[in-house]
């Protein structure tokens, strides 16, 4: 699959030349707790589509602990009419005060009645685009929308690609944001500072927890099939995340960047451990590479560059919105080796959605999020 040119890539931040910020620099985040600007709403009232899935449940968990986000409507065809505590594991009904689930057909009336102003879509790929075409009043009427599926990551229908470490300046003024995929989030953060040195195709290999495949029961993701082993799937260039990553890298490099991808399911519930290798256009020493990564990620609350000879592991970031990154070069500085670890349900999905909402609402982007993992 050929990469798209920068002109057809997803919308980009105006902070750098040609639209994309330069790979070695970026707008620094505003960190620290706070209530945001005086013009920001005190609360955002959210309708959560796909609330019963793994990503939807993770978003609900994060929202319940967030001081500015309110779950005003929970949408699930399967559980419509049922109390949330019956189908959201871990929710304490004594303190949550969540509404009953509603069918998607009820959302337009709820929006018209002012029950919610913000829509967060945790639906399977294709489902939100189809529903938006069927119910344009819902798609057009919400004050802001964050779509966690792959339906709008190419910039379709005015959606902005929502990787805060690249595009936070534009996200602050956006009303429609497409949350990046979990694999491209880890891969982009692993590669971003090295983009100016890339001299050929990038190869990405990644282990993923089974929650990344969704909650629907399948033979491939059953315990017996997965326990005690790991399995490659859709290796090569056929995975949907390949063009997404190619668009981002092409926009940063100002030229096409080919990507090969070898995703693997591992017998763990959550987490991504990713490595990326690429030939370099000029020799880069391990020390120079590390210095560039330190400069690029200085001040980034949710990206941590590990010490030399330390490598990421999934358990260190479990439950957090943090990405751990490591980098070195091999073969006399002619080959890049970079690695990243994220929680696929948090920084790879629901946590990044909260980070984007914080920016859209004028709040510090770490509001209601943690960079601390829970390794056990």
C-alpha cells in the first residue's frame, strides 16, 4: 500500500514548516492540575457510544475519576434499559450515579433536550461513520466529538488527527478529533525524533494484549487458543494501521515513508510492546540519538525516555497514560532501533481520548490522567 503524500495526509498542526511540526521539535504541553481557562465549561456532558466494549469501559472508568467530565448518556444496543452497574464491571453503584443504557436511536432526542453536549465514539471500525450518515443531526449537533475508531483518521469530514504530542495546538481549537490507533500511537512516539535521519523503509514489530481485538468472543482470542503462546497476524502491509502510520511519517518527513508491520497477539489482557528498526541516511551515534530524543520529549508529561540500556516493558505502563520510549543505533550508527510500551486501552485509546478532550475544553491536558503504571 503506497503512502499518501503530505498534501493528502490528515490535518496537521501549524506549528511547524509545511503544516507538520518538525520532527525534532514541538509545542510543549501545559502540565499541572487546574480548572482551565475562565471561558471553559465547568463540565462536559458526554454521551458514550459503545460503552460496553473494553475501550468504552476504560473511558467510563477514567471519566468517573475526572473532575470536569460527566457521563450523561451510555449507549449500548445490547444493554439498553439496564442499569450500568449490571454491565460495567468494577463500577460502584453507590457513588457512580450512572444513567441506564440507551439505544443509539435515543441519542438525537437526548441531544435536542440538552442532556449531553459531547459525543465519544468507542464503536467498531465503520460503525460510527454509518451511524453519522444515518443520523446527521447527531453528527452535526454535538458541540464536540472524539472518534476512537479508524473511520476519520485520514481527516475525513473535518476530523483532526488527535496525537497531542504532534498536534496539540490544533486540537485546542478542534471540535472533531479522530483518536489515533494504539499501534500508530506507540510507533509514532518511538520514531518521531528520528524521522529526519530515516533513509529507507521502517519495520515495526509489536506484541499486543488481547483486549486490542475487542470484546466480542472469537475462537482466535479464546483462552485455550492464546495461553502459553504468541501469534502473528496480518503481517506485512495489509493491516489498517499501516496507512495511518505512513500518513503521519510522510507528513513529518515531507516524503513517502514505507512501513512494514508484524503485529502479534500475546497472552496478556492489555499492553503493547513495540520495536521499530530502519536504515539511517547518515551515521548517528547512540549518544546523538538519545540527545535528540531527550530534546524532543523534554516537558512531555506522558512520554518518558528510559535510561541507556533500559528497555520498555508493558507492566510498567499498565493503567497509565504514559508511553515509555528507548532508542539506540546499531551497525556503526547506520540502523535505528527504537522501542515503546503503552497500555493499549489508555494511551492507546481511552486515556488519549481524555487527553484530547482536555485540550479541546481548554484544560491542562493531564487533568484526570496519571502517568503512573500499576505493574502488579
